[in-house]
C-alpha cells in the first residue's frame, strides 16, 4: 500500500454509530454529524442509517451534506454573505445566527419575504448586490447567469425548481448564545466561552424575548469532553437564558461530546437531554464530530531516512504540519501503534517530516526494536480533524484516503497527485 495513506475503519465507525443511535432512541434527541471533524462522504449513507443528519460550518459543508447524506441539514457560521444565505435557505432546514445583526440582515431571505428577481427590492443592506445580479454560485448546479441562475437552480436530484425567490422550503432559525461558562481551562484556542470570544451572544446583549421568527437556541462550549461539563453548562444556561428556553422550540447543544469514548457517562447525558426535553418541551440536538469517527482511522507512513542528532530522528513521508495539523496547533501527541513514551521501551526516536519546517515534529516515541529505513509506522485515531484540515505546504503530496472494510479488505477511495497541488494555486 502506497504511503502516506489515511485508512478509515468501517467497522469502528459503525460501532460508534450504534452507540449514538441508542442515545437517539432512548431520548428522542437528534444527533448530527459535525462535518468539520470528519467529511468522508463516501460513508455518509452508512452514517445516515444511524443518525438524523449533519451540521455544517458554512455553505460548502452544507452543500456536501445536502448532496451526499440527506436527512436534517443544519448550519452555523459567525457570518454569512447574502449569496450564501440565499442558497442555504434552499438546502438547510435549520440556520443558527451568531449575532442579532446577522439575524436581521438576512431576515428578508430566511423569512421568505423575498420578491421576485424583477422587483424593485432595495439591496442597500447588501453591498455589491443589485437587482438582477447573479446571486448564486452553484458551479454545475446552475445554468446561465443573472435571472437565469435564479430561475434554473437545480437540487441534487437534478430537478429544476421554480423561481428561487418564489418557492422555498421553510427554514427554522436559531441564535447562538455565549453562556460565558468555561469548562476548558488551559485550552482557550478551543474555548468559545473564553474572554473576548466572538462566538455567540452574551446574556446582556440579548433582547427581553426571542426575536420574531426565532425558534431555537444554540450553544457549543465543549471540546473532547464528557457529560459532566455538559450538565454543568446546561445548568448555567438555564440560570441565564431560561426565559429563552421556554420560548424556544429546539435547543442545540453543539459538539465536543466524546459520547463514544470508553467511560463516557451516557446515563448523565441522557438525563440532561431528558431534563431539557421535559422541562421546556423542546427538541434537543447534539452535533458531535469526533464521536462518529473516534479511534476509527489510521495514518500509515514510511521511514525515509534516519538522522542522528542527540537522538535518532526518523524522517517520515507524513508531516505534522501538512497531514495532522492538530499535532502542532493544539498541540497533541497522536497515538502510535506499538509505540511507547520516551524511555519506556529500549529505543527512543524523534518522528519528524521531510518538509523544510524545523518544527515539523510529531513527537518522541520509544520502540522495542530500532526502526529501519523502509519500515511502516501507523498513527491511530487519525480519521478526525485530519483529512478536513490537511494541506500541501512545501508541495507535500496529500495522503490517499482508503476504507478498511469489515472483511479486512482495503479500498483506496481517493488518490491525490500533482494536479491537486497545482489547482489550488494560480
């Protein structure tokens, strides 16, 4: 097998999904795949068999879920353009806004109070927009430009809709709140409740009641955490935002829930969901990303050279900077199959990359025997925040993407080459 390659374990994905489906069935909540963590759409049909749909961080992820998964399609972003909102209202059923300003800016679109393209609608709130200007960017899903683009929008079934502005399915709108209740001390980069956060509306900035047309409350405050921080956050939300929960039809608890991690307190999670459901008569949503693909992916890499400087440094054909960015960003130490902590086993080596970045180091690991040039190493838990974040810095080739089937066979789903590097440049 050519390296580097991401290999996603189909059986482990399904094992995780069974756990999530059980939570859905026992509580009535709806669980959505957070595509920002894992977007291998080849297995979206499998995922859809178990959970309710997907959530997106913007237009492109929303389109991917619409085209490849089906089911419920939610989206949140700190800000949307007018063009994005027009398209999102065609393909999403839930949209959460980050601010009251964004909510009102896009109200003419999400309310459906939009005139046809030949009207005298005032576009002054949307800089650059003029009546009759092309407001969609669908690539192959649109034909023509300007008014034709609006009238000839096609959904993923290939069926042409009526005029875009004149026929539109209903969208349920929510507001993202900032509970200002942090549970991630020392991880401010991943803490939406950290001081100065741009994510969500603080209680002091909320109106007395939910604005007209708003049906949901959305908060996302966790990162790789258990049910205990969630339960504490819910109590804080009830204390500060209880009025709005009583007015809402749904509440979205965001992501960061390690539901499929061994030892996770499922009973407390389900109790928390049930409390919200029964107390406020709301539909509860969760948006885990990692939980779907936790411990279900591997990155196979090969030793290309060994440099000796204080300790043996293995030069791999994989890169922290390019292929596992969280190693440098969080930072974190990815698990290595049969590898130990430094000094734990007889041979300690530093694992590095062939990029020019001096700090492109994965970490120090120990081995039962000294690795040799040509050996294959396997990093584990590599399905999440890897394929969705990788890059071609230094012209590094992107790893192939493969699927490990339950019968033990491997299928290469996607290979990358020079054209993938070149097409992102100009």
